[in-house]
């Protein structure tokens, strides 16, 4: 299953708007997408509750994984979101 | 009846009098029926329907909030929609329904589990609990067809009391009918506080559990200046609050009682502040901080983006002056792409104009290009450019040289441009001492009292142990202000003031007596200061300033001011 480790650029981390955009993006793909700490359990990336519940701050690393036909595309899109500063989202 | 006073955090310097309306959105549900009486399919359909209605409501409230408060605040509603669609929520509710619960109970139980989980966490995640409660209450209300206190249809003069106010609550409040609000929880940056400031409503937040003692229907004064809530107020308390409340908003420039016109302008930190400043009657912008353009991003804004932003400010005030301060950053600000040094004492380090003439020379040039082009636009005639943290004459000359070379470049490119008014912020003791020499280099001074007080008194802003020392009514600060104004007298240089001091209506007469031509402040106190200007006689003001300048202690300065108000 393809996965990547990405540094979260938005200063606020996975909260508020960056989290919203992240979850929205995850929902756009058919693949089952997950996110979590670099070396911990992953949660459903399409769930706002799960994503904000991770408590990820800006500058931290997260692991994202995807399973499905469009897995690589989904990961590309999510990596893009995580690498974009908040005011450019 | 004796007054009862409650202390909280005042979030706007406004007061209001009104009648308490307790707003308790938590819906109490009856006990659920027996599981075998519940038709799971019907309940699932009800839940789906409720979700759709809630989604429609959220959409409408999002639009209203974007219009009234701003895009940032409106974004909260996007998160609410996401909670509505969250698989953990929808799965949870379906599960509870198939276990035999009606939709409203299923919603409540499912959300409560997550509310508890988030409440146990810290900081931003605890705030999420508020959002979840908000969405839960909305769904339960829709499902039970219940009416809550309708915030859109309150009686005029209502003071809303609540445990907390959520974005959904404030989106419904009709500011015309609400005399203010008070919350048990919350701080200066809570949603309720931001909302109060953008709509200029009197508000006190974070009062604590004691607030629950106050009965519905009680008469109350909300004093946002002192952060006090006064229940069963005495006549004179009400009168004092009403006097303050009655300040009218004057959108025309004002003059003193003896006819001297004084410019009263707004300080602006982001483009979103422009509207409120104009709404409060600011004549122009006395301090347009440009840092917001540079913060929270990976690379500096280009010339075009800056040009557009400056144009926006100029167009918001077609008849008023717009003073733009060039980039003022130092080691205390996190801007990755600038590679700001880690300094022992960033407030005395490489910051403001020092960086613009040093490591950030390219940025400075780009900013000046954008500014000169904005000055050359149709609405650019009122643009002024101001340098931060000037301490020597050379800095001003070097900056002027850059400005001239930028003008030459634009000329040779055939670009539309104009050279704007050029001035300095007086915020270091050096600038105040050198004001007579600086006066022949510039067209204006603007005294930045927050930093001037900090540097004159060697008392760090933000450090509460030296807050008394760093107060702007210290005689040393007053004398530095006077020295600056005096240096400009008899020249064409005008002198303004931006900073907290300029926005203190109790000091307006003194400041006019000290000889200031312009006062610039946070939008919210513009009406009070304009009012104070109209009540001032310049000759009396001059005498007041003389007395204050001869005072040797801060207590004496304060006494001079108090005696003046009483006479």
C-alpha cells in the first residue's frame, strides 16, 4: 500500500482551515486514505473528527497512506495540501 | 437595590445598558421510548432530513458571517458541515438508531462521546468541542422541532448572557437589537470577542461561574472598557454608561470647538480592518501595518500583490490620507524566508528600517515600487509612506535615496507612478532628540507611542512587572512627544500620533494641547476621540498641556488630567 511521510507546513497544523481542506481533499478520491503520526496508528483521513483528533501541529511529520485505484493521485493531492502554507490554501 | 459587580475581560472599549436575556442552547431531551417502539428506518430518514436542513442553515449563516465579520470567521461553518458529514458521526448515529434509539437521542449520544474526548485535550482541540456542541445542538433542535431563544428576534436593548456564544449563535444576533453580551467562559481571542470587536458591541467575556447568579430580566450595565458587568446598576452608573454609548459616529472630518480641523484616522493591521475603520468614521488610515502581507507564507508577496493591497486601502478612503508603514519586522517575528537572526534582544536588534537598508534591501525596493505605483494611480494622491524605527538622519537619507532610484527606474520603464508623501515614525528617543534635524528631511512625523514609551522608559511592552513604568502618561514620554511636535512647529511638517495613546479619549485634549495634527487609533475608539475633539478648545488644551508638561511625576500628570475633567 503506497504511503508517504510529509512535514506539515501550515503553522496551525491539522486544525481549522488546513484540516478542513485536507479532509475535503481526502473525500475527493475513491481510495481509502489514512493519516497519522510517523510511527503510530493511522486514522481515516476523510473524517474531520479523526483528523483534528490527532492534534498535529505545524512542523510535525505525518504519515499518509492510500489504498485503491487512485491511491497515488490521492497521496499527491494530500501532500500538496500539507505542504501549502495556510494563507495560500 | 445595591449594585452587584462581576469582573471579566472587556473586549471592546464600549459600554451598554440593557436587560439580561439568558441564552441556554442546550436542549433537554425526554427519556427515549422503548427500543421496540422505534422504527429504525423512519429514524434514519429523519436523521438524513435533519442533516439536510442543518446543511442549508449552515450555508446561510456562513454567507451572513462572511459578509458581516469576515472570511476567516465564516470558515468555521465549513468545519461544521464537515462534522455533519463525518463518517464517525454518521456511522455512530446509524449504529445508535439500529440499537433502538430515536434520531435525536442517537445524535446526542454520538456527539457527546466526541465532545468529551475533545474536551479532555488542550488548546485548539478543546475549542473543537465547542464546534461539536454547536453542531449537535443544531441537529437536536431541528429533529425535535424545538425553538430556542431566537437570537434574531430579541427585544431591543437585550444583553445576551450565555455560557459561551458559538459562531452559529453570533451569526444570528441582530446587532441593532443587542445592547451587548456577557459570557461565562472565553478569552480575548475567543470567537465571541472577535465578533464583538468587528461589530463594535459592548462585551465582557470570561466572567466565570458567578455569572449564573444573575437572573433573567435583570437590568445590567456592560462595561467593556473596565471588563465589568454591573447588575441592578445605580442611576449614575447607568448614566455614565449611556453617555459613553451615545457617542455618535461622525463620518465627516471634525474640528475643535474653536474650529481647528483635526484628522482622526484608523490603524489597520489587515485589509479586513478597512471596512470597520470606515464604518467607525475614520477620516483615513494613519497607520497601515504591512507585516500581514509578509507573515504566514513561504515567500514574500510580489510587487503586484502589494500594489493591489495598497490600492484597496486607498480606494476604501478616497478622501482621506492613507499612511503606509514599510515592513517592520525583527527577530521576534517568525518569517522563515527572511532568515531573521536569533537575537539576544530583538527589540534593540536589527529590525524595521535597519533591515530595509540592510539584509532586506530587495524587499524594501519591491515595496517602494508597489507604493510609488499605487501613488500614481487615480486614487493615489493621498498616499503617504512612513519608515519604522528611525534613529538617525542617515537612515532617512539612505531610504530617500532608494526611493529616488526606484522612481528613476519606474520613469525609465515608462510606468505610471508618483512620489508619495514621505515621513518617519518617531518611536525611539534618538528620533525625538533629532526631530529638528529630521524635520528638514521629511514631510511628516507620526509618533508611535507604544514603542516610544517602551524605549524612553526602557520598560518592555508586554512585561507586566514594568507596565506602570512603560505607561504613556509618564512625564518623560509626554516631554518626548512635545519635543517632537516642537521641532516641527514653524515648518511644513505635520505631526500625527499612532498607538494606544492616540485612541484614549481621556487624553485627546492633552494631545491637541501638545500640538498634534492627526490622531490614529484602532477603529473602535474613533467615535469617542472625534467626540472629544469637538469638545476641545485649543487654548484651554494648550494650558492643560503646559501644566502636564511641568508635572514631575506620573501621579501629578494624572492629577492634572483628573482636575481638568472635573472643572
